[in-house]
């Protein structure tokens, strides 16, 4: 495939990438950067495109990989090693300070909300909260897996409505 043919094909399918970029980044400016980087990489790697294959899927894959790599790079930049004190990993942007009294009051609120859940939702939720996997809970309660998932989902929804943030 010639460079001109590839460029025409690329530009004819580029508009479908813009909404995908916005979906990934949730920011129009970052989406523009992601779109430009995707177009650049597609042009730089045009020899890797196999003529006749789905160019949209190829472009979506390039964009998704760029987004994932950028995300991982940003995550690594937020962490650093402090070799002076026991080699712990710290997130230097974390500014929250714990308040055990408030946490204890909140835990009591949560426990009270869980206690008043209907039994049909409470038991699967408690098992899930204790660390059991969905399929393990289904085996313990002799219920179908989908039923367990939906009951835990509904239990969470009920708890969210009962526990309004202050």
C-alpha cells in the first residue's frame, strides 16, 4: 500500500477516534493530545498495517495502548521510594490525616445499616465483605451465581442510600 493510499485511508477513519479519546481521558485537551499521538504513531508505523484489515480496530488499539502507557507512566511518577525509613512506598500527593474517632463512628453507622438489611441481601453481602468470592458464596448459600451477584449489588445500593455522606 502506498503512502498516499494509507494517508487517505487513515484520514477517512480518523474522526471515529475523537469520541473514543474523550471517553478514555475524560478531558477534551488530553483527548486532543491522545488523538495527535495516535495519528503520529499510525503514520510512523504504517508499514505494520496489513492492507485489507480493519483500520479502525488497528487505530483503536494504538490509541488504547498509548492511553494505558501514559496512565502507567503517570502512576509511577506519583510514587517514590523513601530509602531512609524502612523502604516503604509513599504517595507524596496524599494529604488526608486519619481521625480514629470519626472512623469508629462511621463504622458503627455502616454496621447498623448492614444489620437492618433484609436477610436475603445481608448474608451474601457479609460473606462478600469477609473476602469470599462470588462463586464461593453461591456454593455456601446454594444459590445461582447470578443471583448472588445481583443480591450483593442491591445490598450495596441499599447501603449507599442509607449512608448519606455528611
